[in-house]
């Protein structure tokens, strides 16, 4: 019996995003589990003009830098990133970090991350301009 593909899962390189709520369901927010392996490539520092981001730690430690301040998000801890704040995430630990991410409104959603996943999995180095299309680099 062939394994069925999980339609809620989006892979971007080594990163995994499992969507629980997305813009295709008619909601004005996006919610996904974000799995970041140790030393995984994560988007460069960026900000969103119109989207607030909320992160809740599930496993491991995600290190987030927001406007120059560093915060480690562990299981049971949270971080709110207000729109316009420059931020970046990484996993400096030796085990995977998993967080729950909420983006509101849903102007950056599952479709955006699917497009980025396609760009990143191509041969060679990803086209930086295409990757930056939904993000505003700092």
C-alpha cells in the first residue's frame, strides 16, 4: 500500500511546516507547527508590514532575534512579534525545535510557503529575489 502524502505538510529544505489553519479555509489567520532541525537554514532577518506573528514553544529551543534582542523560546514559552519588527529564527541546539506559529492576518499563508519550498528544492542555490518576494529583508 502506497503512503499518502500529508497535504498539510510543507517542506522548505530541512524545515517542516504542518498547517493546522490556513488562508484556503476562509480564515483570517494562519496556524502551523514549525519544525527547525539543528543548524537548519531559516529565512534571513526580515519584517512584515501587515502581519503579526505569535510563536509558542512545543519542543526544543528556537532562538529568535527581534529588533536586535535575542529570546530563546522553549516548550511552554511564547513570543509575540509585532508587525514591522525585524526578526529571525534559528536553532542553535543539538535537537530539533518545534513551535506553533500564528500569523494574522492570513496574507502570508500556506501558498506562499509552498512556493518557497519549490524554489528551495530546485538545483543549485535558491534565487534570493524569489525567496524574498513575501518577506521584507532588514
